[in-house]
């Protein structure tokens, strides 16, 4: 299993707009429907108004690689220019306990 913790630091006041744009474009639903997607959930940071955590879980590296080739994945990249100032990704691999 591959787990990603993606932290988006948005421009001031843009966190909710970023999530709204993702939902309106259907990026979240399209990703959850992909083969091998086990989790794809966004969370607001309690201590930082401009941070969003995306938790992704994928069955394997092949599923994650296919995701990065999907059109909605590319669409998200374009949206980031409007809303996001920094993105950091932490990748874990392993099995569920």
C-alpha cells in the first residue's frame, strides 16, 4: 500500500475556494472512483487557516502511477497556480495493521 500526505499551503483566504473548485470540477469523486484508490480525503488544519491536508491511500505503485496520468490529476495541477503557494508530499509504503 502507498500512502501520501499532501500538504497544500494556500494563498491567504483561499483554502475553502480551493476545495470548492476541486469539488465543482469533480476531481475528488473521479479520483475516488479510480481502480486502486483506497482513500482520498481533504482535511483543514485546525491551527493554520491556509493549510489543507490531503490523505491518499493506494493499493500499489501501479495504481498511483495510473492516477498521475489521469486527466483530472492534470486539472488539479492547473488549479494549484490560482490557489496554492506551496505543496509538500510525504510518501509512506507498507501494510495496514
